[in-house]
C-alpha cells in the first residue's frame, strides 16, 4: 500500500469536514494564511451557523507548484461552523469594512460535556471565538484556483 500524496488531489476542489479536534487540525493546516475582508463573516444565530468566505493559499498544491515551476495558487473557500451558540471577537474592528484579516489557525477548547469553543486565531493578535455544542465544521472550495497575487508562499516573522 502506498500513502496518498498532495499530487494525488492537485486538481480536485477540497470538500472536507471536521467532527473532532483531530479533524480540525487538518483543516487548520489548510486554511493557514487565508485572508478575508471582515464583511465576509456571517453569523446566523437562528440557524446556529457561522460562515467565512476565505481566499485560501493552496498549501496542498505548493510542493507540486515548486516541483513544476508553476505559480502558487489561492482559491476561494467557504468555511462553515455549525452548532454555534455564540460568537465573540477580539482585535477585530467590524466597523472597518476595508480591513482584511489573516487567519493563522483554528483550534478547539473542549468543555467537560463535549461542547466548547472553536477559536480562529488571526494575525495581529485578533481572534474569533465560537461557542459550539460540538465540533461540526466544513471547508469547501467554491471557485477555481487563481494565481496568488503575491506570487509567493506566505511567510511569518519569527
């Protein structure tokens, strides 16, 4: 048996779900360095759903792009969290409609009963904290990939 590689799914849009903290780790890796305008966040309290339209760097395609000398790509993806009971944010100015936020990671802080908090950590000390009944999250690519405007792999100051 041979393990799957990133090249195996290079041209296929992502459509993934997470139902536990371990699943969330995979999705967190794939959305690292995604960017989105603040006005692309939506919380529908009656539906208990929080959604973000992200411009996601295609980490799964990076090795192939480097190997073949192709441009790095981004793709628009919809990140949806269900069973959301409440939303709080820190360091996010929702009034500034022109602000672009950068997602660094997604994590889960469990409580004793299986509920807990999904935390979206943003660059610049910002965060979005979602109170959830359970981990129920999906990530789905909704456009074709496009050349990353920077034409570079995202980097971080250490």
